[in-house]
C-alpha cells in the first residue's frame, strides 16, 4: 500500500513539474512580476512600418505564449508613421505602446519620446545595430538579389552583374527615396561597389518602383526578370511556389536594423516590454529568420536564411553618422543618375 501511495505521489509530482514547464519557459521573456502585470494590462498598441502580413505572423506567434495579450497593430509607410507619431506626441495623444521603424535616422530624432528599456539578453546584441540604448533592433532586414527562373536562363551571380548590358530593361529597382532600407542599399552600392556603380547600373534602364511589395509582385508576374530586394519581401512568395530564385551576393549583404522602442506615454508598458522581450529573444529572432526571411543583429545568429553562408557573404552595417549626414546629397545624386522625379 505504501508503495502505491509513493508511486501516486511521484506521478502527481511529475505532473505538477510538467505543468510548470510553460511557465518556466515564459519566464525567459521576463520576470513573473512583469508577466503578471502584462497579462493584467491585457493589450498593447503596436505602430510599425513593416509589412502588415509579416507582423501579423509575429503577433500570432507571440500569442502562442501569451494569448491573454491582444496586440492592436497600426501599420503605415515610413514617412507617414513618423508624421503620425510626431503629431500625436505634440498633442499629448500618442497612443502607441511600441513604435517600430526601419529608418533609424528618423527615429534618432525622436529618442526623447522613449523610455528606458533593456531586454533580458541585451548583451547578446551587436552594438553596431543600435542608435540609442532606448531603441532596439527588433527586426533586421537583409538585401538579396532575386530573379524569375522562367525568364532568366543566365542569371546574375553578384551585385556587379546587375550592370551587364545583357540585362537591359530586365531589372526592377526600388527608388532611393522610398525609405531607410533602400537608403542602406544604395549607400552600400556607392561605398562598396564603387562611385561609378549607380551610373553603370542605371545604364541598364531599370524599372523603378516605390517599395519592395510592388517590385516583388512585378517580379513574380514577369513584368521584370531580376530585382535587388529585401529578402523578407520576396522569400514568402518563393515559399508559396512562385518561380523565384534568391541569392546573397558575395560582395556583401547590406542589412537594415530597425529601431524599436516604448514611448514614455505608453498606457500598457508591461505588455510592451513583454512583447519586445519575446521579439528580441533567441526564440523570437529564430522565428523571424526561419519563417519571415529576416536576419538578426544578435552577435551569434541562431540560424541563417536558406542560402546564406556567413563564411562567404559578409554582412554590411552602414556607419550611422554617415547614414544621417550623406542621405540628402546622395539620394539627390541617385535621383539624377537614374532620372527619377517625384
């Protein structure tokens, strides 16, 4: 009888221990007190300049851990989002609990709006990806080159190949003024590929688009055959079966870390911290790499996108001072070379 009682007690103890596993796993994203406070708040308002479809997947994955917290997303293009944040803040009506933006220069101007925030794994992040201790690289996007396999039988293998006359009128490009991610790419082109790269590339008469979404759509439809694109803009279409091949050129992979923070006026600061803690965690970053086509600003990447060999492809971060100071003049130069007018 004593043996049966002991066995039953052991089974109860094991069941109790197993029941605690999810709770212990959750604690990797914050203290029990933070998690309890976040669940009590029950919601957060999330402003982002990223693709809505992408962020909906992030929210869905976060809610697997924390279904009690409703994430209300407000998505707007880069410039519009900054204008909204400035306007609401000036009126004392900023409703965002988290602001997530691709243009770090624009976010740097708003640093005073944000509260102090540090994720549990702060020491694991590359300092080059940060512009302020208050703002963190929740998402890190990487540039690639993609082509339509039904249209291109002799595909490019490098950035310099995009200057070849054989690709005349076959290439799609996002124009320079579209935002921070594209500015990162064109800055890389001039600094790494040479000051004459734009002129050589423009000589192929590329079709210009306002952002990555219409460029990737045009590539899938066959309106253009080749395009430099953010990997997360084209990877989902490849996953869905589009006739697309993607590669990371050996001269370098320009990356654009986002700047993400929690406003001082956040009405749901604990839910905001928990959401960012999860996004910045190894689990969150792994999800965004494997499922969404991001890279990461963690010093040690948990995984890499398919086809990305860190021994071959060098990750390129822009110098932030130059990122800010060179922008206006270089974008104007690019517009002139490519014949772009707003």
